[in-house]
C-alpha cells in the first residue's frame, strides 16, 4: 500500500494512521511558533540579546517558514509529498538541536531561520495529502483535526515552554524548548517512512520557477526586515526605501508569474489562475490578516507578564490556558458547524476572536497593572479561543477545495505562506508598537508602563481580528459534501 498513489488511499485505517503522523509534524511546527514567547526574557538575559534579536527569533522563523512553503508545495506535486515531508521534518529536527546548542543571539537566529525553512518544507505536504487521501466528509473531519492541532498547539506553546523552564530553571531551561523536538522528530520520521503514501499527482509538471522564488523571497525579506529593525533603529531612511523596494518586487513577481503562465514552458511558482476564484483570492488575504492577529497576542502577553509584571515563565504560559481550551472546544464542533452553516461558521468564529481580543484590550486598558491577574483575561481569551477553533479548520477546507487536485500542494503552499507571513508581520508590527510606546521613568513605573504598551499592542491585534471578520464574507457561502466550491451569490 505504501507504494500506491495517494488518491487510492481513501478513508481507511492506514489513512487515519498516516494523518496521525502528519499531525505530529504540524504540532511540532506550530508549537515552535509560540513556545519561544515565554522564553524571550530568559534568552535575553542568558545571551545578552537585543530587542531586535528577540523579534528576529520569532519573526525570522515565521519568515523563513513562509518563504519555502510555495516551492515546497510545487516540489511535492512533482516528486511526491511524502518525500518532501520527510526531508523537511528531518531538517527541522536537526535545526532544533542547533537552536538548543546556540551560544549567542546571532547563532540562535540563524538556527531559528533554518528551523523555519525546514518547518515550511514539511507543512504543504500535510494539507496536500489530506486533500488527496480523504474523500468528501472524511476530508472535512481530517481538516478539522488539522485545524484543532494548529490552534491548540499554537496556544499550548507558552504553557509547554513555561513548564520546561520552570522545571529546568531559567538560566538554561530555555534550551529545552528546542531539545524537546528531538525524540518526537525521530519518531515521526520513522513512522512517516512506513505509513505515508508515495506517488506524485503532478509528476509531469514543467520546470521549477526559481527566478520567481527569488523575486518573492526578496520582496518578503525587503518588507519584513524594516518592520523588525525599524523601531530599534528609529526608522532611518533605509527602512522606508526597503519597504518601497519590497512592494516593487512583489509587483515584478506578479508580472513574472503572468508571463510564465502565458508562455507555458515553465510552471509558475504561484499559478495565476489560482487567483481567478474569489474564494481563493479572498481566502489567502484573510489567512494573512487572521494569523497576524492570532499569533501576536501571545507575544504581547508573555512580554507583559514576565518583563512587566515580574511573573515566571510558567505563570506567563498559564495565562494562555483558556485560549487553548477554547480552541479545543471550537475545533471539536468546527466540522459540524461548517457542514450545517457553511460560511456562517467562519463568520461566527472570526466574530468571537474579534470580540475576545477587544475585551482583552479593554482589560489591559482599564485594569490597573497592580491588580492585573490571569483571572481578568480568562473569559476574553476563552471566547477568542473558541472562535479560533471554529475558524481555522473550515477556512482551510473552503480555500484548498477550490483548486485542481494536481495543484493541491501549490495552493496549500500559498495559503500556508500567507499564514506565516501574517504571523511574521503581526509580530513585527506588534513588537514595534509595544517597544515603541514603552516609556519607563523609574522602577515604580515598570508595571504601568508595560501594561500601557501591552494595551496599545493588543489594540492592533484586535484591529487585525476585526479586519479578518470583514474579509470572511468574500469566501463562498458553502462547499458541498465533496468540498467542491459553490460560488457565493
């Protein structure tokens, strides 16, 4: 069975076992998106890292992750998603070891970038293989499992990080958040070799679009670097020139992809016709905006709780428990809600996230820093978590199902890229707002100053969530049982 095409591996026991292996990879990749948040203050002390280095530790991972997603999807279409998954997961595990052994901020950032590149390499095969292995309703359930895994593992990251640092001590405990990937990575690689299906749906595709990859990569780097470094350097002229250059490169990338599609000799990195469907075009923008709101809240809370209020890494991690539990509850009902309510399920999910983050902002704004505890944030974060769980899995179904099977990898790569770039942009913008508004006049002013800056940062996260709520209406109203898109009216 392992030598068969993915399309012949239907809703069997082996398909669900294969899904379990894929989900293990998802959990590792998503956990590392937020697990580092609670370790930032201890990393700063241990490695004498600057504020920009702290932002790069998170955004560098997200940026590298996003850069490789689209070519990873195209390569998977050609040679088989199983092999791309294996190479990515193996490299991710080795890079995790390098992160844990880093002796200075530069080495850690480089290792995190490598970790992000390999993490981005093995993510597109997950959504592509789900699309290829499961039919109809079974596919919806599989996507629901993936969505729950993304939401819960992202939310659990700060908790797991806090537990490890509390257990092993702050001085070197932060290294364990990377070392924990090693045993799970080895297990997942061995299991993937055995149970994942081989075959390549797009094995006859044309040559790779490496120039397009360079244009896209250059554009994203040109945009993200000034967003991360600008605040730390007081926004010099080069930051604005870099942002403008990034926009120009994005335009050139779009023109290049259109030219390749017309000539037909090389497959575009991002096939332009993917964007001919309103659901796909709107969905990828929605993915960017939503993840900018979703992942940035943990950065804000972790910095506030530890550096501002003097709590431990574990206490910081425990604040996110209501969000994690809410994500589990929301994800458990997401497939059923999407089936019966269609797009209204996504509307409900994004509305709850927006309301929850607005409530978190009001708490940070109105409650004095001396009186601020995790109890004040419990209900708002739980509401936002339920909404996130409802939204993430159905959103993937609505978007991926709009493309041809042979381009499932490319489509999932585009979606994943927008999610990761959204995360990177969210962290970069939130970091700039947080540290840019932080003014400490004396020791007694530390907690109020951090609380005020956190309120400003959370307001931006809430604005992203409100924008996501508005954008969800561009998606189709419903997908049928086979998850073929029914156009909106």
